[in-house]
């Protein structure tokens, strides 16, 4: 009996030593909410920061022992190999035996704990974690391919409107909290390529098409995403806010976002990241919670251009279930590596050049490295009824998504039933109201009216950019962050934003290369060449 008692005591002590992690408990945030009301930016005046719809402790549930041991014994020694390292650099360390995919994945889980469970550092960037992720990483180690420019074994986070069969796909909404569904087409592509699906990121609820004037990065499921370059001070950008914040903070190697109009470009530029909004149809939307089948696309959000290319090449592919899908070529990396800025024809906006010192600095840098710069003063073009297109598309497309991909046990089936569901407890489910959703129900369009509107907007978007592309035979137009994203969306033009520096308040800014439809290769060559000479990406101070 004494031996048994001794063994039990030893096991208890050993367990305590192996798991000394502190559980998260929501705290009184009332003083922080009051303080936020003084922010000059009305969209940073919060009604809530912490989520009351989800227990944050579920993120690390089942990993406590591994995380505790890793932080104690390995975390610090791996920082140099992982933090701010590109995919090729990480793959090289793995090939050389300095690192494994298992340790890489556990590093990110441990870092999530260290940041997201610290009440002075947390960012609310993650909604859920794949509970099989460490086992998947072990399998990747057993079958390592030794390829440097490959997504194989690399942990990736998905915006939580992208279907993954191990986790609910919520779009940040309480009404979709149990939406266990099949993989999106692009997730199957990632798994086929050997990527490690780490988990799901927070986002502006319903991809920023739900409430009027609400903060970027807020969702009922995830709470308020915070910008690591200025917590509660700087905007995260949206709607792929969590993907931007988590990747910038080195909580994963790379991530996926989605965009209708600016939702990759905005959070990428707001978090010193590279973000690609591809040509509509190059990347499948099947299995992604929609706003607009006319304009939606997914895309990579990464710290470096090379990583962006690797992810992009991993997720392109023709999908029979997406009416816009088209066969497209992979990016030729050798061409990217051998590219330069010399003799590239780039258009820049004169008003930005005169009024934005960071933009001016980077335009001058491009000139110094041999690019040909053309001053642009485009004629005004109106995107009439852009919002009506989004309203009508979402009214229809959300019904189609819930029928084709939604879990059959969901209590909601369309926009109207979601509004009704949220109204049962608006404090928890919709603290900023449902203004956009309510507007969707007004004045539905006929099929003929919707078709005409799509054609009209496509024509307007093309007119806005083509007047510059054709006049000077440009390779790209240069913008800032997500400026002009609506025109690019309407024209189905690809956009690549690359870090170009920081404002005086430490807000990151991005130089955005806008190309003709289908010209991702040229954009990546330009972005890579610019990144090589500018080197403006910086990690958050904390």
C-alpha cells in the first residue's frame, strides 16, 4: 500500500511539473472599453474585446503537457530558426536536421499560448486549433521530401470562413458555431501538397459584411482582434484580420485570407505582410462562406514574397464546382529569382506622391533601381451600385453555401433566419447590430438585373485601370494598402501588397502592385524585386 501511495503522489507531482500552464479567465474589461471611446478612429471604439461565446482554453486543450515541456526545454533555442524565417529557410533547417516539422508545429502552439494567454499581450487572432496537428506533423517528418520551395510540412492557418473538416467553419458567427463541414477545395489542395493545417483565424464577422461601422477584426466567436503593432490603438485591417495578425506575430509560418474588396490587402498592409488578391477564378471558392460569387477569392498572406508564391502555387487548380474557376499556370520561380526592376513600366498616382511621404520614398526607390515611372491622373469612374451587387450576391450565395456545404443541423438557412437568431441575444451575438444584413433584405434583384449589374461593374472597373495600362503599356499600377481595391475587384484584377514602411504612429503601410487580369507572374516578379531592395518588413516589438 505504501508503494502504491508513493507512486500516486509521484504521478501527481510529475503531472503538475509537466503542466504548469495558466488557464485563461476573462477579466473585467470595462475600463478598457471606456478608454477606447476616446480613440480618434471611430472604428476602434470597442463594445467588446474578449469573446464571451467561446472558451479560449479550448485552443490548447490536449496540448498542455507538450506545450509546457517545450517552453521549458526547447522554445528559446528554436526562436532563431523559426521567427521571421521564410519557408525556404525553415525547410533548409529541417533538411539539415536542426529542426523537425513536429517541433516547428509545437513551437507555434507554444507561442500561441505565450501570447494569447497573456492579458498584456493577447491578440485574439485564433478561433480554433486542429487537435490532430501534432500527429500530422509527425507523419510529415516520417515522409519528409527535402524540398526547399515547398509547403510540405509547413503549418498554415486558415481564415475561419474556409472549410476544414476537423473544425467548425464559423465565419466568426455564433449561428455557425457548430458548422462542421467538409474541406474547401483549396484545403484539399494544401493537404495534397503536405501542408499542416494548424487551425482557424479570427476575422471580421461574416467577412466584414454584417454590421455598419463596426471594428475590423471583431467577431462573436473570436472577440476583437488586436493589432500587434499597437494593441487597441491601431486598426488590424479586415476582414482577414486574424490571418494578418497571427502571421505577423509569428504564430504560424503563413496563412490564408479571403477578399471581396480589400479584405486581404487591408490586413496584410496593416500588419507588415505580403498579401495576394488573385485574379477571380485562379483560386477556387468552393467550401468558403461567401459574400459575392462575382468578386470573392481566397489568397495567401505571408511575411515574404517567396512564401506567398509557394502558397499560391499550392492552392491554384481547376474546380468543377466553381463557375468562375479556370486552369492557370504555376508561378515560374526561376523567372522571379532572375527578375529585376530595370525597365519595368509602373504607373503611380500623383496625388499620393504629393501627399504621402512613404509612398513618395518608395516610388523614388523604384526609380533609382531602373524602373520607368509614369505619373497617373485617371479620369473618375463611378462604381454605381457596387454595394447592391454585394447585397444581392450574398442574399443568394449564402443560401447556396448553407445548402451545399453547411452542416445539416444548423438552425439558420438564410440571411433572414440569421438576423432572427441573433436578435434572441443581441448582446452576445451582435453587439454592433446587423445593419448590413438587414439592408440585404431590401429590394431584391431579378436575374436579369443582377446580370446587367455584374456586366456594368466589370466594365467600369476595366475602364478605370485600362485607361492607364493601355496609355503607357504598364506592367503594374502602384497604390497604397487597399486603396482602389473596389476597382480591382470589379475588374477581376490581381493585386499584390508588399511592406513599404511604417507611419509615425507605427502603423505599417504596404505598396500595392495592381496588374492586369491573369498577370500574377509579373506582379510576383515586381514584388520580389521590390522586397529585395526595400526590406521594409519588421516584426512587432513584442
